[in-house]
C-alpha cells in the first residue's frame, strides 16, 4: 500500500474509533435520568411513610380535608410507581404537579423488585379504599397499616439499593431516604402516643438514631448504612446543597429535642406542637437538598457530554489535517518518483521541483543537487547536446550514463 493510502486508512480508522467512543459515551451518559430515577424511587419511601402518618391522623380524627390529603398522596405514589416500573410521566412534586419523563428500567432484578413493590402497594391501596368509604375498626386498620407499611418500606429500600453504588448516586440515595425517615419519625411518634409501649419507644429511638447518623454523614462525611450494609460517603459540598442541609439541621435539632421530651416525659403539649410544626420543615429541607443534588448530578453529566463533543470536534479537525497532510506528502513523493525515473533514463536536463514538507523538501533538494552534478558530468563527457533526448540515444548509444559496458 502506498504511503498516502496508508495515512488515509489510518486517519479513517482513527475517526471510526472516535465515533465509537463518542457513541458509547453518549449512550452511557444519556441516562442523565439516573439521578432523577433515584430521586423519584427514593421519594416513594418517604411517600409510604407520609401515607401511613396521614391514615393514622384520619383514623384519629376523620375529616374530608384529611381524606383528600390521603387520596392526594396515594395518587402521587401510584403514578410514580407506574412510571418507575413501566416508564412514562411521574409528578416531580408531592402536590401531583411538575410531570417528568421516566424511562422504564431494564435490569431484571430491579424489575422483579418493583413488581414486588406493586403487589404490596395494591394491598395497601385496597385498605385505603376501605378506609375512605366506610372505615375499618381502629385496631384492624392500625394492623393493616403497620403490616403493609413495613412491607412497602422494606421492598422500596431494597429496590433503591439495587442502583450502582457510585459515590454521587449513593449520597443522593441516602439524602432521599432522609425524607422517608422524617415521615417515619412522624408515624412512629403518633403510634407511640396512641399506645405507649417499650417496642414502639424502641422503634422511635432507632429511627431517630438512623436519621441523625445519615444526616451527619451527608453534612460532614462519614459512615451510615444503606440496605443493611455499612457505607462511607464524602460530605455533600455543593454550596446550594450544603445550605439546605444546614437549614434542615436546625429544624432537626429542635425536632429531636421535642422527641426526647415526648420519650422522656410523656405527652407534653408543647413538645407535640413543636413536633407537628417542625416535621414538615425537615421534610421540605431534605426534599430541596435532594432536588438540588439531582440537578448538580445532571449538570456534571451535561458538562461531560459537552467535553466529549469538544474532543470529537478536535478529533475531526485532526483527521482533516491528517488527510490534507497525507495528500501533500503523497503528491511530493509522486513527483520525486517521476523525477528519479527520468534521471535513471538519462534525462538530467529538466530541474527537479523543490517542494514538499520537512524532510521531503530536503530530499527533493538533494535530488536536484544530484541532477545538477550528473548534468555537469554528462556535459564533460560531451553528451550535453544529446542528453536532451529523453531516451539519451545520441552520444550515449541509447544507454543510461550510470551504466557501464
């Protein structure tokens, strides 16, 4: 293969490699929805606890307003569960607004876990419907709520833990789980107030400890648990996220103090009021933090994609430059080849064109010096008039001046 062909082939292969790399990168990173998916999946855990809390409130004091709150949370959970399982639109806000597109999962294990979640949710939703129409006896409803909420929480916990444990995704998972824990704190507190038992007290204390440990890891870095395994994360240092975590921390400290009063001294009205006031503020702070973390994650992906596109553009310019260079090198080599053939036949009167790039220019200049030297040698031998014949037939008997008889 000629040099020009080799260079062009190499350039084409290089371009093909760049295209393959770009295609793979875009395919891998086009899942900018990963952060969004984790956010929505994590929020389902919170919604399951929010729903339990709202049902307990409804049972304690039935009202149309409270029933509407239960139905709203149920609708958001249902729509999100369907989108997470089969793809489609899901509300990004808990008031059932801000629809976003969600791609259906393809991992078999995750799909199976979401099917399990769906089965638990159908049973829990059936209990909700009965509660809204006529209502179950208080004890039966509480048992159904406790059983189904525990199953739903467990399966959602396992579903979210199936995502790849990349550092940013892991932190986002933990941050999203804090929303659920804030609602579980509310539910556990209400159940403890309704029935003061050592078991319910321990459950509330465990939830408090879990929330506090994860919150500390998010703010300052450290260890916590996810899906039953111990993990270590770095602090979430994005300024906007850190600010939201700081706000949530202030609310948590006041809420923790109120919970300790309830646990230590019983049903103190002031503590209960503080808890009711602060719990939604903690939830909103964590919701804001997770949303911002999601946007930060997506912006990083966008930056990486733009960088890849920039590299691709530079690669294309390099390929074009290589093709142009190969063409010039090939043309210069072709001229030198033709000049060498002419000189070998004895045609030394026509100057060799000096051109090309770098070493090729030097080589063509050397050819020209050689031609001039040969022309002088031929002239001294008396063949100056005849060598103008391309075949060198006059004075040289048709032979090249470089041959000896």
